[in-house]
């Protein structure tokens, strides 16, 4: 007859609990790392997209022709079309306005620093700002009477969902002040 090892048989449940705890801890660490990596990659994607757009807009400002926004008979101003492929965890991408100045999650329209900035936030990441030269002033456009005009008294443009978005940026002027009018039909593809 074999002799029973009571100590070894008592250690099996303890080893099982320790193994499950270690596996759970590793799974949690991997999940946190994946979340942080996805936020960082999404932020980098938006940053690169905005820097490419910034380059296009500076070229447009220096060599483009502005349309008088209040003159119905004036032709089109110089335009730049930019396609965004925004991540699904986008909270906002805003041109000319900080939509969440208090970081409370309630988005507001308006203008920030005369509209010379781009703000964005992804998932649980922090808010990022790209400050632009004072000559780049964004304004949201409104399509009225077969013509794009500045929306109301002037406000920035906010995108609040990910997916593919195409925006048209047109160089316009009003009262000898040059603006970048953002034309969008608010259509986003997921």
C-alpha cells in the first residue's frame, strides 16, 4: 500500500488559486497596455492628418485667391479638399474652437483665439491643441441660396464621430479679413 502525501494534496488548491491570480493579473496588464496603445496610435493618426492639412492650408493662404463671401456674383475662392479617416474612439476634432474648455464632456460651439487652432481628443486620452498662425482663421460654412457663407456670426467646426469624412476648405474674405471656410454636408461614413 502506498503512503499518502497529505501536504502535496493540500497544496493543489493553493497552487490553482495562485495560477489563476497570476493569469488574471497578466490579462489585466495586457488589456490596459492595449487600451493605451490604441489611444496613442489614434492620437498620432489625427496629429499626422492635421499636420498634413496645416501644410495644405498655409500654401493656400500664401498663394490662393480669396472669394468675397458677401458678394453673390464673386467666383469661388481657392479650395483644398482633405479626406480624414478618423478613429472610432474619437471624442471630437474641432477647427477654430475648443469645444470642451472645462473638460467636463459638454461640447460648446463658438471660437477660440479668433479660430486659429485645432483641438482633438480620443477615447480616455487627454485633449490636444495645435496652435496655428493668426492668419489661419477657421469658420464653419453654411450652404444658403446656392452659396457657402459664414455660419451666423462665425463659429468653429466640430466633428464628433470617427469614420471617413471629407471636408472642403475654401479661402474667403469678409470686410478685408481672410478666413478658411469649412464646407461640410455633415456626412460621415463608418
